[in-house]
């Protein structure tokens, strides 16, 4: 039971920093095509390798679910960091 509680807490903490908020969507929509491309490259080069290494069986249904969820988290996290660095302001 404790293990499950720890997993939920970890998941909650991870989702807080990777949540897609209206402010993040609004800021993302203001990116130029060049900035969007740069952000996509950051996701592919910096975050995707770690995600792929963390998935035990990508050919299974659960592995694909992990991949889809992980990519959503990665994109949100990378977008938040990229936009905050670009604008110098924190996005809530």
C-alpha cells in the first residue's frame, strides 16, 4: 500500500511541472514556426532518448501507453522551460 501511495505522490509531483495550462497554451501559440521547430528539436534530442530508455517493452500495449503519456509530459515540460527562457517570465 505504501508503494502505491509513493507512486501517486511521484506522479502528482511530476504532473505539476508538466501540466498544460491555458497560459502555457497561449504562450505556445505565439511561437514563430522557427521557434516551434527549435522546441521540437529540443524534445527529440534532449528528452526523447531518456523516455525511450525508461520504457521496458515498447512493443506492448502498456509500453505504448507509457510512450504516449511520456511524450505529452515531455512536450509540456520542454515548452514551459523553452518559453520561460525565451520570455524571461514564469508561466503558471
